[in-house]
């Protein structure tokens, strides 16, 4: 005979293990912790990331004015090089400090639009004002070989101005505002090389052309991105400057 009667209630273990009838209160907490989204730490911002690029713009303007005596000494190419390198240096530093636009993977359609905009603007100027453009361009790049001019127009000038004006200065600003700023820069850079007294009509045409093309560069940057604006400037440089120079 059994020591205990069959109808005696079963006693509970005073130290139950997990799954012995009492729910484990720790498991839901662990599941809730695992369900929390994992957040990546924010990218640290450097002090230079909040700096105002207007200082770089003023520095470039000061160099453009201060180096005007080089024109009389036959060193206009040296003046161009220093001024454009100053713009490029400010643009690269701003990019490294986090204040410039990061170029990602570009859509081919945007790159094509950059070239198309360049042809739409440059072709009419070349077709109807080629003689005026040729007269002005030969004054601006007087004494330079075609290879040197082409290197300026394809590599130095578009890279420097795109990095600074469209890559840095246009961050947080309207495209027309940056277009006006860059137009003033271009006029101050090129007009000291023009004979304004003898060819006032040429000066007027060049001023209008500079304002239009700088507005187009900023608009293409706003519409299609930085790389498209860079290609647009290269296209316009070839059509409006290099071809009339030949």
C-alpha cells in the first residue's frame, strides 16, 4: 500500500525552475530589448562644418583685384592659376570639413542634361555672336597657346568654380543668388583684360553672357546635381570660349 493516499493533492516545488508552471518574467524583458531599433551614432560635426564660405569668396575677390598688376607684366595666366586655385582650395577644405556637397552615384540622365543645357545656351551665342566672343576671348587669353587655354577651360576653371560656387556656396542658398555672386566674380576676373574703352559693345555682350551662363550653372546644379553643373560648364567653355579662340 502507498504511504500517501491517492487523493492527496500534489505539492508544489518550493524552488520551481523555468517552465515548471510559473512564467519567467525575465524573458519578455529580453524580447523587448531585442526588438528595440539599433541606432547608429550621429556623424560628428567639425567646427569647420558651420563656417561661412563667404570668407573664401571675399578672399578670392581680393586676390583677383590684388593680382591685376600681373596682367601688365604678361603674366595673366599666373593670375588665372592663383585665383582659380584659391577657389578650389576653399572648396576642397570645405568638403573635407563636412560643409560641401558629397557627390554620390550620378544618374546618367542628369549628366546628359548638363551637356544639353550647355549646348542650348552656348550654341546660340556662338552662332550669332561668334565674332564678338572671338574678339573678347583673344583679349582675355592673349599670348596663350590653344593647349593652355583648353586645359584652363576643361580642368582648372570648371573644377574650381563648381567646387566652390555650386558645391559649397549654394548649400542653403537660392540658385539665382549664387548665380549673381559667381557672375560678379567672373566679371571682376575677366574685365581687367578687356579693352573696355575701345570695345564697349564687346564688354556689354560679355557681361550679359557671363550673367546668363552663371545662372544656368547654378540652375543645373539645383535641378540635376553637381556633376551635371560641372559638365555644363565644360560644354559652354568649349562652345563659347575655345571655339571662338581658334
